[in-house]
């Protein structure tokens, strides 16, 4: 398998500097952001690369001799957002990322399924998490019609260019669990849309990432190495769907998500937190996670995503990289002894 880093945490550095950090971690891949919620910091000349062989070759030359190569593209966003300013841009970012992957000799694009509004004329997304009433199922039926049409189109483009599109099972998306993945594939007849298995979002839903990998099998196209710690005392009081977020003011440091939408401040007494690998689940668990991925694809791309706010950028990557390398070594040892 190819172990690497999703580059968003290294957007404060140039691409050559980021590649040096990753190489020093003993890893060999970089998953590059190409739009969506975040700007394409490490590949700002996408339009030029799409049309100029010289620009493409110059960009690819950046990786030569570094020991690190591209391990997929990432354009996480909401392509189904009812606000056209956001939805249409994120949708086009996905299309562009698929074309870009083809130009760069890549065959993986990570994104999200997206989330529409709840009815015609809506201006904000509507996430149905417990459809116990008939109106909620009406909303879901409407949303699946929108999602089905979009993802059928995207699957056709990806198939034509021999690219696999991997959906992160993320909150506030229509597709966020195993059943949703199956439904999308059956609804669209998709051959080139599957899953980026980010274990962290499964942990907080009380799902088992290893079991999910084995259930979805070849629908798992790529993986994210990201951990979660459930804070049991807070979870016992608030549950894992706690909404105690705080809206940040324009004067505060905040991340734009498109249009006039911004990331909020995480709850102070959170029910769960994103943590570096090993701080929620031990190396033995991650060894079994890699084992399940290896069973699906021995060449699986597995990239660290660092969002542990208690650790600095490099410190967090170092902690995660050690656990990932140790898990990989343990897996390799066990495979040799079989």
C-alpha cells in the first residue's frame, strides 16, 4: 500500500516544502486539494495544466527525486448545495478534478456526495438523520432524485477518463453510511463512484471501519488515516449528534466553505474529537484496518488527515505517521509469516 498525507494541513508551506515534510515522515504519497471547500494551494494553475503539456510536465517535475508522488486528488465540497453560487462551483470543481486526474496520470479523486435542500426553492441544505416521520422520507426522496441525476453524470465522465471517484462518508452529506453507498450505486448504476474510507466519521457514528471495508469490498477506492476519541462523559450527556457549535464572527479567524458559509467553532465540551492516529484507537486496531484495506486492494492509497487541534501541524503528522508506519510493518510481518 502507499502511505501518505492529505496536503490541507501543509497549505502553510510551498509544495516543495510540503513534499520534504512528507518524505521526512517516512511516507511516499501526497493527496492534493484541487478545489471545493478549500483553494488548490499546491496546484494553483489547474486551467493551464489542463491545456498545456509543458505546464503539466513542469508540475510533475516538482515531484521528481523527492521520494513522494501524487496519491490522489481531493475536492471535498457540496456539489448539491441549493445555493447555486456554492453548488455549481463545487460541482464544476469535481468535473475539473476528474479531468485533471486524467491529465496527471492519476485515477483517484476524493470528494463528498453533497447534500441538497429539502424542497424546491430551498436555499440551505437539509440533513435528515432520523426519518421517523413521513415528511422526512419525502425530503429524502426529493434529495435522492437530485443526487441520482448528478452522480450518474459524474460516473459517466469518470468512466470515460478511467478515474475512480471516492466519496467520504461525512456528516451533512446524503451518503454517510454503508446503506447509502449501496443505494447510490444501485440508483445510478455507477461503476466509477465508490468510497474513500475515512475511519474517523465511522467511529463517531458507532460503526466499525474494519467491518465496513469488508462489507463494501471493491467499492472502497481509497482511505484516510484519521482517528476519533469519544469523550465518554460528554457523550453520555449530549450524544454524538451534539450541536453546541459557536458561529465565528467576521473578525475571527475562520474558514470559508463557499458563498457566505463558514466553518463554526467546535464544541468546548465535545462528545467526540478528531485526534491523531493512536490517540483514539491503538496501533493494533490500525493494523487490522490496513489488513482489511489490503484484502480489497494491495495497492490501496492511505493518506493521513490531520485535524487534532491539540497538536501542531508537524507534531500531529509525526504522531500519526509513526502509528501508521508501525501498523503497516506489523501487517507486512504477519503476511510474510502466513
